[in-house]
C-alpha cells in the first residue's frame, strides 16, 4: 500500500516465503527487466525475468547492498517497451 505521506510503497517481506514481493500487470508477455537503485542512484539489483500477460509477481531477497528501512526506486522495463518506476521502502 502506498504511504500517502511519503509517496513510497511500504514493501514488506512476505512472512512465509521470506522474500519481498511486488505485484505487476502486463499487457504483453515477454522478459521484464527490474532494476533497483538506492537513494544515490546506484544500482543494487538488476534482473530480468520471464513474465506472462496479466498478473505477475516480482520476488526478491535483500543483498548486502540493500538494507531495510531505506528508500529505493524500482524500475520496470516492460516487454512492450514501456518504462515504469515506483519508490519503495523495504520493511
């Protein structure tokens, strides 16, 4: 859920799977590229995953460069060529 005060998505680790999960919807199937950058614009994660038309879930773990309670921006390059981004705070 988007925090209306900070304009960030509070992204919480799934309690059973232990991963962060970001739902997304595509109009075209294909490879979706996700890039996560920190507040300084440095890339901390860059991955491409096969996605289907419709609902999908991007699941990821922390790595040594990603800390909880910090702000990140998740960038999605969709198979259609469109680019999206959202500010998140890992919880």
